[in-house]
C-alpha cells in the first residue's frame, strides 16, 4: 500500500467532486488482498469461507506462503502471489529464476489456480536502484522460467504505486504522464514487456492517500459534488478514482501503450481512522462504487472498460503497526463477520446489515433541464457523459419515445434529468458544470415522460 505523491493535491484542488451511484441488486465476483498480520484464522478456514460463503473469485497475497497456496488448491479461486522485494536482484539471474519457479510455483500449480506473479510491490517507490534496475530482468526471467516449465497460464507483472505519475499543473487526467526518468527508461520497457507477454499493467490507485479533506465526497463517490471538466477533453470527472485511472491511461498512451490491459492491484477505504471521514458507511460506499467499475462501468477515457480489481483488504489486520487506519481496511473481522456489507456474502448474509446510505428524494416535483445559455458543445458533452454512466439513453435515439422533437437541447435535458432522478435528486446532481438547472414544472411532453 502506497501513499500518493504530494503533487496529487493539485489534482484534488481542481477536481473536487463525487458521484452518487445506484447500488446493483447483485454484485459479481471480485478479488481481495489477503494480508496475514494479526491473529487471523488459518488459511484452510479462510479458503473455505471465501469459497462457500462469498462471491469473491480471486485473492492476492503478499508472499508465496505454501500454507495459503495449499489451502486454495481445488477451490477454483485464483491466487496472485508476490515475490518479496528483497528477492528481486537474485532473480535477474536466469538460473535463480528457474529455481524460484520450481520451488514456489510448480509444486502447487495447477491444483492451485495461480493467475499472476507480482514481482515485488511498488518497487519504484522504494528508491532502491538495485531493485529498480533488476525489476524488469527478474520479470523476464520468471516469465521465461514459466514458459520453459510448460506453464503458460500464469502471467508475470509488478504492482505500481501511483507515485509513478507526474500530474500536470492543470490537474487534467488527459495530461497525466509518467515521471521523467521513469517514463522512457523504466516504464516504457515494462509496458513493452506487458504487450509482448499479454500480461497486465498493475497499479494501486488509493484516493484515501492524498485527498483534500475539504473534498472528502470527491474521494468516496458521494454527493453533493461539483462536476468538473478536463479542459482538454471536456470530459466530466465526478470522483477521484476515475481521475487517477484516466491519468494512468493517459501516461501509458503517451508512451504508445494505451492498449495494455490495466489491473487494479489494490484500492480501498478504511472503516476507522483518526479522522471523521473513516466509517463503515464511507468504506462501504467507496467499495460499492469500485465494484461497479470492476463490472465494466469504466471511466470517461475508458468507457465500459472492465478493471480486474483487488480490494484492500480481506481482513482487519490487528498486527499492523502505524495509525489506526492501517488496522481497519478489511471487509471482514477475524471471526468472518462483516465490518460492513457490499453484497459479497452469499444468500443475503450481511451480519449487521448494509450501512445506511443516502436514498433518492421522493418528495415534491423536481426535474433537471439544460440551461438556455448552454452551448451545443456542452450539451453534447453532457449527453456523451451521462450515456456513459449507465443511464438508459434509448428514448432519445431514433424511434425512441423522446427522440422528437429532435433537438440537442431536448435530448440533453432528458438524459440530464434521468441522471438527476437516479442520483438522489440533489442540486449537485443537476450541476453539469453550470449547464443544468432544477425546475419545478414537469417538462414531459406526450409519450416522452421525464
């Protein structure tokens, strides 16, 4: 887990927003990080719990613990293993890499469904040149060792902290670039390796680290928010996670590797810390929205793209040092009871139940329409963005109930209102960078019902 670079505050100052999203009735499987620092149940019990009681389909561990690998044998649950950081220099030697695979992968695969080997964790953040210089050689050697052993379904990657990004002073996600010195010298060769081996680029985007305390809602996807546009793409950003992901994508694309798949190795929100913004309700709301993106909601620059995601973490780890937050990232307590419910327990099990979340207002008549001063370009941007957020835009398409009158302003008003109605009917949900306004008169017209 990494702390965001100080420069990330520039992004937060300009992109101060959060989005209220509807909760899916059924949440599909997702991955979790399985840490072991504390008085936690044995791996066999953990594996059985995940398999029989949850819809979690993959775990990521921070070592190659043989007890954990044996425990997940035959469960069908994918496992991501991690090479300890200190082992990286030795693995720059091909023979040592082959020995490592023989000792740590071959005895367990394929009974245990090992999916990725992460070579270290956030190596560039360490500043250790010996590890950094040997990172890609170790990745190549481990991949070659797997191929030589006939193992072709295990991919080799490494997890990066987002301190690899140097944010532009504008804070625009489209201006995201890798830090000079790391871009062409280190990350471009790593991305070329990922393209060649069809392995994913793994990043750890944590809105929790570095967010502006005055804009907590922007970090946790909660309303009210102020929609902000990237001045270059004119895309609207309503939360920090999307901005971080699009900054990463922009940096990859700038080097010519926008086609490489991105995996979210770690993200989450603590349910307790030494500040008021940590609570089970906030952690639940954050992770519910992360799960929506894992299901394919995408971001403004990557619409509908599915991000394989590993939430941090599975358990509250009482053995972790540091501030209160470090021990309170878990979805579950050591007795397997949920800290909060994000729908990952089977058969509706939820312990204390889902935290109270804001519900849409049902009182009075309120609708959202486009302001008369909004330009055609702004109206089209609003349509593009709303339709990319999962709102049903079929009524404004040819043959739809709201296609006529066929004008950009009426089409924009319809979809802006649809977003407004499904996102709490708060004034913030009708902001659209100042191009929307709340009215008390129903703008419905004939078969076109707002």
